C-alpha cells in the first residue's frame, strides 16, 4: 500500500501546510514557543501515518496511527490556546480547526479499519 495515495495522509499534509500558514501570524517571540510546537505536532501526523503503513504488522501500524491521533489532539489544544491568547484571524482559525476535525475523523476511521483486519 502506498501511503501517499491515502486520503488520511493527503489530508494531514494539507493540515500541516495550513498550520505553517497559520503560525506565521503569531508574534515573532512565539517562533520557538507555540509556533514551533504546533509545527512539530502537525508534521508528526503525516509522518506517523507513513511510518505506520511502512511497518510489517497491523498491530505496529495501529500503534503509529494512535501516535498520529495523539498529535492531532495535541495540535487541537495548541490551536485553542492560540485563539485564547492571541488575536488570530478568525477565518484562518476556522479553516484550520475544520481541517483538523476532518483529519481526526479520517484517522479514527483508519484506526477502526486496521483494528478490524
């Protein structure tokens, strides 16, 4: 299976791109704070999906999918903090939050698929 053809991976790549766009509007003193943490969490999602697909067993794949899901929850929390702490563009926030929810749904579905295999 080529992970690059999976909707869940493609969606998480789009999410990471949105995170990079979104974090550019945060104050420059957040470059090594919340911005950095959000980018790391966003990159972790497609990376762990890819690594999981590259594993030999469904059990190992599921383990990495759960790590990716954990990164989504981490990113969601950081995004909410951004909204609470900084004046961020509402449209950017809403688009990113919606994409995050979509990715969360796709990963949950993919985990369910692998657990039934």
